[in-house]
C-alpha cells in the first residue's frame, strides 16, 4: 500500500473538512427536525377552532413518492404484509405511487379487486421497517399516531449516516489525490453544500442511499486497484455496495458490471471469493423482497404492459369511485404526461429548467476533470475515471432517450433527480479540475461562482425538495415554457 507524503498543511485541511462536515450534518438534522407542510398551518388552525375531528392535514412526509415507501414500512411492521390496503386510506397517507394487482400478478382494474402496493422497489422500505419494528413492537409507538417524532428520528438514522459517509470518504480521497489546498477544500465544500443530495436529505428516497453506495464502492475500488489493498474485505465491500447501488438505482447496474468485470480481470481469485458472494447476497435480497411483495421478480414499475397494467385501476373512497392517478381519464399534473419533444427534453435535462449543468454547474468542472484524468499519462486513477465516464454516458443517454411517458424530468422534484446518485463519482472527477484552477485567481473566482449557483439550487426548496426547480419557476414567470415542459 502507498502512503501519502508528509504535508505540514494536512492537519489544517483536515480541520476544515471536519468543520464543513459538522456544519453540513447539523444543517441536515435541523432541516429534518423542521419538516412540515407549512402551507397547511392556517387551514389546520381554522379546522381545529371549528372543532373538526379531521383538523390535522400535515405530515413530515413531503410527497407521494416518499409516502409510498412509508406506507410499506407501516404495513410491514404493523400488519406483517407488503399490502398497504390497511393504511393507504388513512387521512393524509394517500399516495399516487401505488399499484394494484391480484395475488397471481394480474392487474386488478375494477373496484373490489386485488390489493394495493407501493410501486417502489421494496428492499429499502424493508430495511427501514427493520428500524421501525422495535419502536412499534417494543415501545408501543406507531407512525400513524406519532409521525413527526418517529418519522424524523428514522430519517436521521437513515439519511445522516449516508451523507457523513459520502463526505468523510471523499475527504479521504481528496487528501490522497488532491494537489492543492484550494482544490481539496473546494471539492469537499462542493460535496457538503453544492449537491442535491443534501436537498433530499429530509425525505426517504433511494437516490441518497444509492449515492452513499456509489461512494463506498468507489473507495473500495480505489483502495484495491490504486493503493494495492488486496484484503478480502475490500472485495466484499466492493461487491456488496456495487450490488446495493444497482438495487436502489437500476440503471446503475452499468457501473456495477464495469466494477465487477474490471476487478475480475485484474484480480480473479479475490473477486470470485469476495466480490461475487457479497453481490449475490444483495441481489438475492432485492429480488427476494420483490417476489415476497408482488409474486414476481419484475419490479412493479415495469408492469405497464397493455392488458396487465398495474397502474390503471379504480377504487372506492367515501362512497366515490375514483380512477387511479395514472389512468387515461384521470387528472394529473402536466409534467406527468411527459415532454412530447425529445430534443426539448434533452435541452431542459442538460442546460434548461431541470438541467444537470444549469441547476448544478459545478458538474461542468467534473467534465473537465474526467477529461484530465482520462488523458493524463501515468495517471493512477485513469481506469476509475474511464469507468465513471462510461457509466455517466450510458446512464445519462438512457435517461434522455426514454419514451414520452417517462420524459417527465423525474417528476415533481427540484432537480433532475435520476442522476443524483452520480454526485460522489462526479465529485471525485471534479478534484483535478479544481486543482487546475487553483493557480489563477480568475479561475478560482469562476469555481466559486459555479458553487454559488449550485448552492442556490440546493437551498431554494427550503421546506420541500419535491417542488419545481427555481429555474422552472423562473421559466414559467417569464412565460418561456408552459408548466411541465
């Protein structure tokens, strides 16, 4: 294993890293503890003073997306089933991210048929249910009765370690592979304050968990391939988190395969002994929970074929027959109809109102950094950079070439959320570009400007990340774009 040369400034930089991480972690805890649907305050007060029993309209679960997962968590712990029939119609718990099917996997479009399930892959909800289980069964507190106390506590337990792991491992990486004080500190500052991961740190979502897995995977691969750490536990680490990444972000299977193939080619025996069993364990858990939930290995969100569409159904509520949100005749937000024009979709996904580079322009530095890493002679991280570049191109191309129904910019969210899991990898790529900018004042100023715009996008959705990006709202204010496209 190689060791970093002695550097008298290293202790000072580490103090900066710890300072940034502590500030970022405390900020996330503060935001989680303040989760609220603040636009309902006056309505609640009005109904309460009228003596209405149904006065409470708020929950710390900010969208249909995260409520879908919370419904599974509750149902698993409180009723022992993935069916969410017993909780979905409780006040304020309804979600549009729900499917309905019979026990044999056939669609159940009619009222009274089938059962309701979350459309989200069940592995993450199952893991969170494991944290909720002792709270409900040992302490006697339920999410239904105490959504704020329990929901916020679970979010801190799940999301905060993910963010701290990303920040700490990235700080280690920049210390070993950075070349300037500015580049190192700037990169960690980007990680703590400049990515959408912190924005979504207040909600239960797969993107943050996947990003943490990507960072741990990257750390393992660098230690094995660059730092010559051939201990079996490193291969287990790589295999487990490579598979866990794909389990939470299916398109990330590309980087899982790249990492597995590269390690197998260079180090076949430890890869077969450590990487493969760990990856298979996660794959078994992901496919197994999906089978337990739906009776099939195919994820619920893929069940949209004509004649067996789990998303199109009717249900009865308070004596009314209602079409599901995704039914052809139902009202839904214009963004969920998908962008009709693919060129328009590509433009807005990259540099428009949901743009990867317009919302978070620090990623422009990542493009420069990847180019530098890939074309430098004798660059130790060249293979890692090539893997990041290939996976980025493959996944972004996949997202940009979806059919119209899926061209919805990730739905109602404050950014193009399907690429959020790339953040740790793109931060690794950003480092050499930041180092290159350290020599000139105007380039340092440009870096700070890019970070400032990125931070603006990150903090704009102060209360709820499941809102339109500030650029989208600006487009609509200027009447440059209709709602949703």
